[in-house]
C-alpha cells in the first residue's frame, strides 16, 4: 500500500517521503503491527510504499498513523491518496516498479537501485522472510532483464534526462549554457553529467557540505560552493538544477536577492521530493521555477510501444515464476515432514546396526552413512518434485494422498510452511 505520482500530487507525496537513512525505525514499527510477518519500505521522489506479508487483511489504519507520526503530518492530508494492492496485484506492482514501468520516466534506471536499497535495508533489519525475499530477488533480476532485453532504455533514462529535455525545449539549445547544480547526491551527479553531455557548462556545484560539492564539481572544473553562495552563482547561470535531500526548502527568495537584474530568465528546476526550493521563489523577478510533476505534464516523450510491450511480457513472465513458487509452498509442510520421517528412520537403523559396525573406523562409518543418505535423497526426489508440481497446479488430491500413504499426521501437526 502507498501512494505515488499517479495517485497523489507532489505536495502530498513530499509530506510522507522518507529518507532511506530513516527506513530502520519505520520498518521496526511496521514489523511490530499485529498480523505483519514481513515488511519492506520503499520511498523515492515519486512514491512511498510499504510491501507486507500479513496473516489477514493489512492494517491500513495502523500504517497510515505510522506514516503520519513519522512525518509529523495529519493522516487526513494523505490518506485519501493511499492505494492498496492485494495478493497477486501486490506482486505484479512490485515487479512493475522494479522494471521501471511505474516510473514517471518509463524505463528509468535509478528505481532498480532504489528497490535494491530498500530490500537491503529490510534484510538488515530482519523484516523480510521467504516470501518477500523471493519476490524482491525476482523483481531485481526481472528489472535487469527488462533493461537488457526490452529496448525500453536504449539510453539511460532518468529524471535528470527529463530536466535536460525540458531545458532544451525552453532554451532551444544547451550548447555553452551555464548550469549550476545544487546538491551532491546521485541525482545531482547524474544531472551534471547529463547536462554536460549536451554541451552545457557546469559552472558551479553548491551543497551544505562543500567537500561533497567538490567531488561533483572537479571533473567539470566547476566552483564548489556553500548553499549561501547560490544566488551569486545563479547571477550568471542559465539553468539551476536543485536536488537536495531535505525536509524543508533550502533555497528561498532571499537566496536570489543578490542575483541582480537579468536580461534572460533563470530556469530553476527542482527535482527534490520534498522540494528544495520554496514556492515563493517563483515570484522573484527573472526566475522561472519548475518542479518534478511539471516534467511529466506533456514534457516526457513516451517510449516506443513495442519496447513497453516487451517489458510487460518479461514482467508477467517473472510474475508467473513467483506465483508458481508461492503455490509450491503448499507442499513444504508435507516435504518437511516426509524428510524428517526419513532422517528419523535412518538414525534408528544406524543405531540398531552400530554394534555390527564396530570393526569399522570413523571414516568407514561415515561412508556407510553417506551411502544410506544418498539412497534416501534419490528415493525421495521424485515424490518431492511431484508434490511441488501438484501444489503449483492447485491439485490437493496428491497432497492428501501423500499424507495418508506416508501416515504423516503427527509430523504435520508440528510443521508450518
């Protein structure tokens, strides 16, 4: 469940956006909710979503209040925009997100790394289990396959590319244009690379930490600045691209008061969620302000239909793999019980023959054990395969027959899938 750029406007999304560094505490609270077995949290510039395995209906109200408390916002300010995807639709949505099919820029590259980061954070917190582990492993593998095979991304697609395209439409050309980058994260670094590749001059990079700004600025021979110096750098710039991780805007009207009179407007593109530029900046003379949602309003060229169709096919094929695996879990208690029964019989028989094997040394006795265990594995292999296939085919007859034939009632009472 969650919200994204399709269901909620930017002013709502930024209220519940969670910095990845804060995933841990929220995951701990999610995992503590009644009926929650597994949980993953994903928050990007375009979505904040939780993925849950629950014993019954998801605790929507509890999750809403958790997000409300974590971000210090009223639940009613975002709850009308929340969407719940149950069961197979939850799996399909997760796979589509990782494939870039649900992104503002369809096929974008960054979302796959963000899904991986969310998965790693949940595993580190111990909030995933067999189901989400399997789903997210398939999602990441499927996302890679989409990018390799679908043709959806013949070149890198991203929000910075969309910002570059917007600048081209408004300015006509970026050749020799002066661009200032505000921020020093992955998106800011990619923005510098994308604009420079289109002929722009990266003249300055500003950040709270100047040393971080210097890391991005150095390859372009650009200045490294503190945020307080943005207005001075903007005076001679054509484009200001802002991507900062912040709960509150870091650039307000005062930051541009030293910019002076301009003969041409300064194009300011805010890529942040929450936004890093105060909305009042739009009223400063000589500035044209655009935010993330404006990039999607008629300014993004849709990918080729055949590329999307192939990405959809790969994603549905991956979903089939997951659903087959999920169905096969119905056979796990039977397989576990049957395996336990076989191991118990082996231990009993080896115990009975121990006196007859007393002339063997430890190595020889180990060989005897390995031979017996190998025979057991070979004997049980075909029944195990048949049980899994029957579970995948939703055929309970074989499972019931196996339970009766092997008399596994007592063992199954203590086994959980």
